[in-house]
C-alpha cells in the first residue's frame, strides 16, 4: 500500500474521530441542558421558610405546555397541585390588576392554576410585579422584577400561619431566580424524593377546571383592549414603547388568545400545528 493511500486513510480516520468527539460533546451538552432546564423533574423543589412554612416551588413553561415534545403538560401541572394538596397557592400574576380589573394577568398556566384553585376553594395569592415604562421590553424579566417577586413571597409568608403548606408557581426563568433568592435568604432546601411521582395522575381522569374558560376570556380581553388603552393614554411613554404593547389588530389578537378555550372545552392537552 502506497504512502499516499495510507496518509489519506489516516486523515479520514482523524476526521471521523473528531466528528465523533464533537457529536458526543453535543449530546452530553444537550442532555445536560435538557435535564437542567426542560426536564419537569428539575422544576420542583421544597424549602422550609424562615417563617416556618413548607414551601414548594414549581417552575412552568406557560403556553409551551401545549407542545407535546416538552413532556410537561397542563395535566402534569394540575397533578402536582392535586398530589400536594397545598393550603395556599402563590401564582405569577399581579395583585393590583386582579383587584382593579378582576383579571388574572399572568400567563395561561397561571390562569389554569387560579381556576383550579377557585373551583376547589384553595386560597390564592398573586406575587408578580412589573410595570410598563420607557425601559420596558415586552415578555422579558430582570433582576428588579425577581427581587420584587421574592419580596412579595416573603411578605405573604410572614402574614400566614407557620404550619401551612405553600405552593409557589412561576415560570421556569423565575423558578431559578427565586431558588437563588431563597438560598440567600435562609430558606432551608429540603430533600424531595421521587419527584416524578408528583406529576402522576394516579388514575384520575383529566379535565380542565370548570372556570378556566371564563378566567382566560377575561385575561384575553384585558390584553387585547384594556391594557393597550391604558398604555395609549399614558403620556409619559414613548411611541416606541407603546408599539410593543399595542396590537395593530386587537380583534385578531383577542381571537388568537381565545383559541385556547377550544382546548379547554374539549379537554385537549396539546395544540395541533397550524
């Protein structure tokens, strides 16, 4: 065999090994990221609050729960609530919006949790905070928001009995930020065994809460019409900021949001691709 042929084979062997090594690294990184950020079992934890309560922290994916590939459905969310049987639930929605407009202004999974709680007489507290100003960016978060969320959690815990079981439900981004703040503020992290069991139905037949369609319709109308009107009337906001929060076709936006009520009315877990 000639030197040229041997050299060619050697080069191909090296290239193959490099490609294989890169693929292995990619698979390892993807697996690590999936387990860290997408695996639902990594999005539930338990703490002992300084005020004495047993606090469960649950991260969610908002509308992504309707995508089957994430393996974290709305049924899984309700299973956690049903299996935990919390005394009170804190959700990612703004208290002032609910008090003034009767609207649960958080993402769709918060509307679901609120509706379930309402239908089952579980007290709910709202812990989100954000304002629209000239530094705002739609659908984003920042340290100030998570600081305020933690402050609300801490304040509300201080006002309730120390022997209660509390479930805090928030988006996955807030889950990690609140975990950091819990650790820095003397919340004792406890061991939570067999996390997968919290997401199981235990034979229950799934159905959406009775009131979820009404809760979601109010929220859809608020963001299609009421909230944009408030933004438009705010003379302190720049035109650029207003464009982020005002739809050119509010009726179309309203209809797009109400499509979820079709899923609710038919007890469907996943949205078909359009």
